[in-house]
């Protein structure tokens, strides 16, 4: 079965809850009423819990939490629909299989757990020896990025995969092809034939002992690691990435699946997080979906992250940290 978001509803109810148990800052009960400069500057899960503890009874904060949760759900639904449209187009083109059974995801409830605890729970279910590909999905705000970072720090040699450089590489090739024809880039060039030709110019493998993407075509022969901050960051590439990404979901997902499989088989633990619409096509039995059995915490955590980010830039010397946080609440809520 596909990953399912349990208990997600826009009828938001702000329930009394122990924010440190919910976000599990690892602090003792007597510490809940205080937020220190050190905690605020950390900008991590402990910071979020401390901000929530400081503001949980504030009506403005409760309303902000509600809005943040509604925005998260709406944005995730919108992103999911766009990704699904891209996947369906790729299936029509024959780039992705149309008969793939939806893979099963093991649900991981993050409520009441630290990021380290969530990471350890997942690591315990990965192979003890050798490589693998770990797929992680979940509603925004459940901590996918933080969890991946924690897992990476705990497993020697583990690596993360991002589709960003694949999209940039295809964009560079598309723009270069148009330039060689003496014209500006135009989306009309993104025919199935051209996309297939350009995708074939990307190769993933080990070069000088390191995994990398090689671009080889249209007069370009370069490794992505060598041009990531030069050619792939040029304005002609950056401004056209959204157009390319919209049309190349299938090509990039297929490339990513093959690349992750190669790394996993070589003994590397590959960590991939994102949306299940595309990650369903990356082969792996190690699939996890982060969820929260109390979804009110998701909006609270996102609100706390925004407030903490604003507050840390306003903190000076011996300021009353709680007062700085409350002032940041007012600014963020008014924005």
C-alpha cells in the first residue's frame, strides 16, 4: 500500500499537549518553562520544542500553528498533484512503467521521539553489512531532512541523493542544443525524442574512485562535481530549470533509480527523501513514511521554526530570550 497520512484534517484543533514530549527535546520537566540563548542559537529540534513551550498558551501562536498546518497540507497536495501529472506523462511516453504495483512503506510515528531516536529506529531495520537504498517519505514538517541528516551522521560512508543536478544537467544540454541551432531556449524543443537523446548523454558511475554524473554530448564532456558551481549555476541554466523539470520527471526518476541501485550494490548506504509519487519508482525494499499521530504538532513545529529563525537574528547580549521570542511571534504572525 502507498504511504497514507493518518488523521490529517483541516478542521484544526489545538489540543493541550506536552511540547517537549511531542518534539522530544530530551529536557527535563523543570526546564520546559525556559528558553536560553544557547538553545535558540542551536536552531534544531530542541529549539522548536523550547519555542513551543514558551508560547503554547499564546492565542496568536495557536492561530499561527493552525495556519501553518493548513498551508503545509495545501502545498503538499499541490506539489503531489504536479508530480503525479509528470509521472503520468512519463508513463505515456514509455519512460516509466505503467504497471508498477505501489510499494509498501513502513509507518514511523515521530511523535514523542527525538530525531536521533527516529534515525536509530530506521537504522535498526537496514542491513547490518553492505549497501542499500533507504527511501523516506512523509508530510512536510515531519522531519524527513533532519532524519536523513541524522542517519547519514551515524552510518560511515552513507550518502544522500538529490535530483537537482540531474535537472540542471538536462537543462544545460537543452540550452546548449538551442544555442547550437542559433536560437534562444524554447520549451518547444522538449520533444520526447530530444529528451531521450539528452538523457542518454548523462552517465552515472565511478570516476577516479568517486561516484559522479558525467555529461557527454553536444561538445560537453564534464563531471557534474567539476561544474556544479560554474556551468550548472549560470543564469541561462538557472532560469530554465523549472520548465525542464516539469517535462523531465520521468527521465530524472529513471536515472536516479539506476544511480541509487549502482551505489547500493557497491556497498554504499544511499539515503533518498522526497515525495512518494516519484520515489515509488526507485527500487528498494527499505521504505519508510514519517508520520505524526497528533498532526497538530506539525503546524506548531513549523511555526516554531519560523519564529526561532527570526528571533536568533534579533538576539543581543543579555536580552531576555523569551521576550525576544515573543516579539518574533508578533512579527511572523503579522507577515
